[in-house]
C-alpha cells in the first residue's frame, strides 16, 4: 500500500510539473488565485465596522443583517485596442504588477478569447474618465481589449468573437444597448481607441451601441456642398465657436437648424465629457463619423449629432 501511495504521489507531482511547464502563466495564475482569496475574505466581513472606525457614528448594539442582497453587476462595456505588437505582449503587460493595468477580456487577431478576470471584479482598464455622470467607469464596466496596433483594421475573426462575447454579456447582465462604448468615448482627452476602422455601425445593428438613421446619399452630397440645405448658425452655437468649437459650412440664413440644441448640450446628453469641447467632438467623430476625425463639426456631422442625441434621451 505504501508503494502504491508513493507511486501515486510521484505521478501526481510529475503531472503538476508538466502542467506548470506547459502554461507560461502558471506563476501569475497562482498570484491571481491568492489575490482572489484575499478579496473573498473582504466580502465575508460583516457590518458593523471594526471597533474604532467611524467611532462617532451611533451604531445599534445588535446588528441586523438583511436577507436580500447579491453581488453588484457590470452595466457598461468599454472596448479598447491594445496598441501593442502582439497578444502575447498584451498578456505580459496585464500580468506584471508594475503596469497597474488590466482588462476582463483580451481577444486575439485570430478570434481567440482570453478571459483574464471574473466579470464581477474591478479591472483597471478605463483609468480617469467620465461617461454621463459616471466618473468611476472601472467600478461599473467590463473592459475588452482587442489585439491591434492602433492603426490596422480589426480582423473578421476578431470581430465575430467580439460579437459573440457581447451577446453573452448583454444577456447575462442585461446591459442596455447604449452602454456599449469605446475607451475614447470615456476619456476623449487621453485616448483614441478603438481606432477609426472599428465597425461601430456593425455592432449597433446587433444591438451593441446606438447608431444614427441613414442619411440619403443625395442629401449627404448637398450637405457637403454647403448649399440650400445648410443652415444659419443659431446664436447659442455661435457662442460656442468663440470657445474653440468650429462649425463648418453653415452659411445660408433662414433655413431650419440642423441641430436643435447646442453641440455641447447634444454631446453631453449622449454621455461625453464636454469640459474640453474639441476633444469631445473628436471622440464623437472617431466613434460615429470616422472619415474625418477632427474637432470640426460639418453640416453632415451636425445632422448626425442631432439624430443621435435624441436617441440617447
């Protein structure tokens, strides 16, 4: 019997050595599990707080715990591109403590999905940012990184995997269509990802993000030429021009405005941080216009913005 036990121990040890050797992330996986156990202990801490904390508060002597609760769930998905040379480089970045950056998912160019963190944990992917009144996106969102150097198009396999993942997340957490956004949307002064080749329109058709109603081709040409369908700039928009917001082509008076409110109000309703208007406009155009990513609003852009902000109301 002792020989059998010894043999079993040797085989088990050998299996563990082979398993570890086959996974280059075995060491960081152990660190991940250790950290998970530490967080689990924090979840098990019951109120009231330990003696000496918030001592001025008058807690009752007998604690009463509610029976109605569960874990908080994510309500936003933020999509990124990695801006690195390979998925391997990204995985290394996300497994080094000194980088202080992570994501829940990484999707390779070949469509392979790396689920790096439990969806209910708080990943460090968004950094300083804002969407609507939410100033802590990391606490309410899932971060998805797409392996992309920042300028190339995203591969069909990658987008297909992303769509399948988004469908799963939307169903699992009941995430509203409007809450599928990009990193540049929440951090317009810092970020430009995902890049302008990202197929936001395709995602919107599947229910992940909103999109504007199509403008007839002839109307687009007319808008671009700046003729009779252009509009006089309303006074409230003129005021914003003085604040470095450029509205191009809007020249002809006595026409119906292409935008019912100011660009600042429209962008704010959608969710953008408008403290830096040129940056907010550029982020808006990166997501919805994509052909000319700058801080200039053309007549076409104004019409798109007018259509979109009403959908976000």
